């Protein structure tokens, strides 16, 4: 099989971004890639094989040999190219003017691809450290290859030759890629959107393999029949991911007019599967040989045998509840009968059945589809009348070998889903997302052959007593047991030879204990950090306490110094008070003394005036009239002087001996000595 180049992720994304569902032809959407490939050539004329090679190298898109001439014919009709000789073409001047520039988009999507590949490598190193050597491979090619194997298988004329095969050397990465996509779907919607856009582009690119002339037709004449495992998916008996994907597929089929059915014998097969699951839930010993996905699902949801019995009670109600009709196997064995012996041989060449009944049911279903087609070999899906939808890729390939047709009797769910989506891309934008998730989920399941070998080894170890019955149940029936097995073996038969159930048990114990160990380590780290924080806090508090003690000592010393200074100041104040009191007393005594002196002088002066008055009176008898007049005048003058002087002396004495005056006088004197703040009244 031709390898899918890593550049396909870029080409798929660009195709989806520029896809025009309203174009006159599906082929018109590939014009930009073909024209860009011609423009990149340094030659004036470019041959058809070189164009195909350049498109594949630059964009990762494979344009079939028979399709490229059809595209070039349309570009020539539009005036973009012109044929020179044979297979050689060249661009026209009009094409050079209108040539789309894909460089910016290529750069953008290459950056996204690099980011996705780098993140994928980191995921491998973290989730699969034992297999980190796988990061040395071309991871972009592995991511693109996933779409070819799981998500974009489309029926076509050359499908039988180009059908992807799983190379044992790449099967290890297939599981890791599926695990990575599942991880992105749960935890990283941005990067998962890159994957979905690439998946949509890959699905659109695969249209080149089929005849698109009838894609505008409705599917009223098409009957889509589900086989039993697909019915289990649709009913949710294999998990949520598978159910969501199938619900999207059925919704697209109904919107396009198709009839959805199951055969009556498939309903009986469903009852047999549920009966086996019910028996296994009732009898744990039977689980040693019966460990299907259905049983694992019902064990994971803690279903009881009674729950399964209730489901078996009304199987037709289950089917009608999801909108499926029940078909009886058609007649016409003689007219349109298929060589069922040959079909059985072809199927057994490609599929290993654990139960003969499953082979019989598949033969009956494919034979019934052949009779519904009345032996016709349709060239398009829209005119195939009926098709069986299965998960079994080997069964689909066997049906192609028995009845050669462009539309095989049986198609895988991915093929049908892709076919329905590319017919009406706008009807269900979520369908590719559900298909990728379901494909990733399916890719994480153990291969049936490898799983049967593993169960046999578990039974041997359980019988020999090397593992307990409880551990055997965990390994066989729980999802964690399956996941641990796939994580250790990566679904590779070569790796599984070196892995024993005890190794898987060790991984399970590690997975169970790792969260607890992580919590313990987290608690230890948290405790250590808390201890460090506490020590740091105590150190800071000790430092703060030491600083407070130093400050307190400084405060005590300051207070002591201030108290000493205060005592000294008080003593000085007391001495000043005493000194000032003494000075005030001295000033008061001096003021009183001055008042007495002034009063004494006034008294002497008054006595002198009085005497001066009496002497003239005593001499009046011997004086003449003129002298008497002069003396009277003198007397009057002396009296007028003596009386005010006497009054002034009296007032001065009274005033100078008054405490109020002495207080004011003392203040004036003290103010001159900078003692105006003392209350001298208390000293007087």
C-alpha cells in the first residue's frame, strides 16, 4: 500500500477550508491543488504524472491516475490550462492572473501540524515512557495514516486494490494515535478541532475514488441493514462513543431518505448475545471464555442478570425505539442466489470466528443483501438498493471478492458514514467528530485474536493458582484490565509475547496506586512546605520579637533617661521657683519700701506746707495790710499746693501698698528677667 505522507494533514485541512459543496462538480474543489502544482514546476510544460506527484508531495493528496485527466479537462474548459502534446499541459495567462495563492494557508496549517506533532510526541513521552523511541518516527505520517485506516475508507472502483492494510511495524503507533485522539477529544478541544478539520478534508479527498455524478440523488431506494455488532453499538451496549457515532450515521441516512433495518435473524443473534452476557453475569466461571465488549460494558455499569433479562424481554421494542425496521430474509435463492459455500470460504480466509454461529449469521446476511439487489452489480451507492453495515473489515473485503462490484455487499461503518457525510457535508457537522472518536475508541480495543490468546493465558494462570480468581476477573472483564493490556502490548502480537497477565496486573496496581501515591507525595510536599513555612514564620516572629525586645529596651532606657531628666528638671524648677519666690518677695518688699519712702516724703512736704501756712498766720498781728494780702495769697498758694500733694501722697501710698499693684509690678520685673510665665500672685 502506498504510504500516506505527513503533508496529508496540511492538504486535508486546506481542502476542507476551501471546499465548496455548491460547485458544479466535486472535481472543481481540486483545481487549486492541481494549478499550484503546475505553477511550482520550473518547466513550461508539465506532464500528468509529474502533476500527480507534485500534488502528493506538496499537499499529501492522492489523485488517482484516471481522475487527474478529468480534472485537467475541466481546467482546460475553464481556460486555466491548455494541452500541448500528449499528457503535457501548461498554465494560461488567465490562470496566472487568477491562480490562488495557497502559500499563506500552507504556512498556517503547517504551523498547526508542527504543533500537533510536537504535542503528540510529548504525549507519547508522558503516557508511554517505555515506548518513547517511537517519537523518532515520522509522527505526522502516523497521524495522517490513521484517517486512511480508520476514518476515511470509501468504496470505489479501485478500493479492493488500495484498501489499507495494517502493517505490523506500524500497529504499535496505531494504538497510541487512537489513544492520543481520544485524549484530545476529552481534554483538548482546540487541538482536537485540528484533527477533525483534517479528517473532514481526508473524507472529502477520498471522493476522488468514486463516481460523484449521482451524489445529488436521494437515497429512497437504498436500504441500509445493520448487522448485530453494529446494532449493539447503536443501542449503546458497547459504550457511549460507539453509540454517539452510530446515532450520527443513522441521522444522516434518514435525512437523505435511506431506509434503516435489521434482519430478523440478526435480532435473534442479538438475543443470543444478550443471553450469553446474562449467563456470564450469573456464572462467573463462564467468563473465562466469554469476555466480549458487551460483557465488559455491562460489567462496567454494574448491570445485573435481571437487567439483561429485561432487555431480552422486548427486543423488538429496543429496535423500534431507535427507528429501525425488521426485515425478513428475501426469497429468490434460485434467481439471485449467491454461492454461499464460496462466500463462507472467503470469509474464513479473512476473519477468524470464535463461534460458528457468528459465521453462519454473516453468510446469511450477505446472501440476503445479494438477493435484495437481485444479483445486480451497482456502480454507485445511490443505486445499490441495499448494503450491510458491519464493523468487520474482513467480512466487507470477503463480500467484494465474492460479488465483484463497485459498491460491495457489505461496507464498514466508517465507509458508510464517510459516504453519507460527503454527500451532504452541511447536514451533520458533528458526524466526522463522532466518527473519529468512535474510530479512536475502536482502535484502543484489543484485536480479537490477540485477546483470545490472552484469555487462554489468564485461564492457565488462574487454574495453576498463580493469579487469584478476583484478579482474573479484573483482567478479563473490566475496562481497566483491557486498557492496561493494550497499554502494555499496544495491540501488537510481537510485544504481547513478552507481556504476561502478571505484568498487566502490576500495571493495574500501579494505575490504582499512582493517584494515591501522588496524593501522598502531594501531602508530603504540602506538609514539607508547611513545615518550611512554619519555620520561616517562627524565624520571622523570633526576629520580630528580638526587634521588639530591643525596642522595649530602648524605650525603657529612654523612659529612664527621661525620668532622670524630668527629676532633674523638677529639681531645677523647684530651685527656680524658690529663687523666683525669693526675688518676688524682694521685689515686693522693695516696692513697699519705695511706697513708704514716697509717702514719708509726701508727709514731710505736707508738714512743711502746714508749717509754712501757720507761721504767716502767727505773724498776722504785726503785719500791714499789704503784707497780710501777700500772706493770704501765699497761704492760698501753699494750701492749693499742699492739699493736692497730700491727696496724691495718700493715693500713692494706698496704691503702692496694694497687693494688686505689687503683683503687676512683680510681673513686669519678672518679665524683664524672662519669667513672665510664673504666677507671682502666689508668692506675694
